[in-house]
């Protein structure tokens, strides 16, 4: 299904635009909650990142090629994570963030994000399998053996909402501490058993939060949103919906 540009481009367009818009919302909420206490240069930089993400979302809506859309997604990630450290206010020395590192995570924020992304990916995979999709065959992410490309596609628009916002809350509220992480001899950082338990509890609590879904117009727990989106994607690919409506957080 991912080999049909007429079908895949509009879906990827929605995913990339929604992800950039949701990243922008994370920045806006940080500015709303903490902007008055930020140093003027930091606040100005954050405001510039917010405007750039808004522009990237608009560019994505107009793009007509998956390669171009991947470029927009990459730029949005660079802008967003370039501003991420400014949103961290708790235990700054322990949770400083410079850049996204994955394999392995090289600081505590990256370790926390990677753990949250892994749980989100599992939920997205389950949601896709629940509507009969093969999670291996994606639109935005190239197919590779052993990679759940479609699950990675689906989770893109949720990363800022589910994982990033929760990571910031856990650190800024002191619910997760430096002692909840371990650093091995090679510099890789991971959560301890107690750290994982604390994050899992917070993850389950966050999934219980209610929101009004922007497309179906009904109140639903946040944890059911991936299942709703998988169903909407399924309905679109069956021809029941003219397009795939991505999830945009308000």
C-alpha cells in the first residue's frame, strides 16, 4: 500500500503536518506555563522555534512528495529538539539536554524519551493489528526487515502529546530523579527498575486523561486515541473516508 504515491502522499502529509503542529503546541504550553520566568534570549529563541514549526506544518500541507515531507519532518525535529532543553526546569544539572541520541541514549532525558517512545510504539502496533493492518508496511518510514514501519508512522503525531509532554512533566515536577537512572561504562544511560516502574505508573495515569477528539468530536481517554486513529486510517484505506484525519492536539 505504501508504494502508491496517490494514496501515500496525502497520508504522510497529514502525519508530518500534525506532528509539527503538536510539537508547536508543546512549545506554546511551555511558554504559557514558564515563559514569564525565562531569560529574555531563551524566551525569544523558543518563540522563534514555535513560529518555525508553524511554518513547517504549513509547508507540509502543501508538499506533494514523500521525500520532501521526510525533509520537513527532519527539520521540524531539529527545530523542536533544539528548543527542548529550554523546557526543562527541574534539576537542570542532572537533566541537561543537548541533542537527541537513541542507540544508545547518552543522557537522562534521552533515556526517558526512548523508554516512553518504546511504550507508545507498542500501543500503536497493537492498535494497527486490532484493525487488521500489517504494522511492518509503512508510508513515511521505509520498510526494513524487523521494523514496524506503519507503527512508527502512526506514532509520529503522538510523540509530542504522549511522550514528550509527559517526560517534561516528570522531570519538572520532580517525579523522576537522577537516582532513577544508571550510566554504564560506555556512557549509555537507562532507567533503573524503580525508575521504569515510576514512569509506567505515570504513563498509565496519563492514558486515562480525557480529551475531546478533534475529528470524531467525542470525549475519549488519551490512551484510546491510537486505536481511534488506526480505525480512521483503516476507514480511509477502505474508501469510507476521503482522507486520513491526523490527530492534532489542542
